[in-house]
C-alpha cells in the first residue's frame, strides 16, 4: 500500500498520510475484509481512491507546489554535500529517466503502467482497482508502453 501511494504522490510524508487515512477508515471493516478472496487489489483500490480524492482537492493549491519545490531543493543540496552518494546516484540514472518518462504520461496511462508493470497486477486486477473495463485497461497499457518507448528513445523527458 505504501509503495503504491509513494509512487503516486512522490513524497514519503504524503504516502504515509494516505496509507494511514485508508487504514483508519478500514479499521471498522475487518469482517468485510476477511471475506474477500483477493485482499491486496482491494486495498490498493482503496489507496488509489484516496489518492484521487487528495489529488483533486490539492490540484490547485499554491502551498502544495511551494512545499514540493522546497523538498526538491533540500534533496539536491544533500546530494551535493555528501559525495559518497554519487555512485548510488549514478546507478539511479536509469530509474530516474524512467520516472521522468512516466511523469510525462497523463495520469490514466501512468497509473495503469505503475499498477500492471510496476506492481505486477493482472489486467483484471488493474481493471477492478481503477474502475475501468478490461479492454480499456489493455488499450491504455498498450498505448502507454508505446509512448514510454518513444519518450525514452527520443530522450524528450
């Protein structure tokens, strides 16, 4: 749950908040969760819905964008002052390129790629999590992969 929340929001604090919100809401639904055959996709669906709710409410908040800029500046200054991390940073270049390419995709395509290719959910599980038909999930996944391939090959991220 945390890993997916982190992938969607990009910060540890926000991911922790989302997971905590979901768990608090689910504490009264333990009996219902015990009856589910596949608990994991259902929990990710709850996290996804909470993410969408927060994203909609914070989309136009100027405070949010200012805080993101401060976090980015702090991370950059930390890596500059600690040269031991240069090797680790060099190893992360490929993953950062992929992350940058993923960020150029629209939300619908990015979410499907993260759930299917990143987390290993089947198309039917992704369909259930995001509330779209399996055909829609398959076509968006196909289109997203093509876009990612073109973005990475062109280097336009």
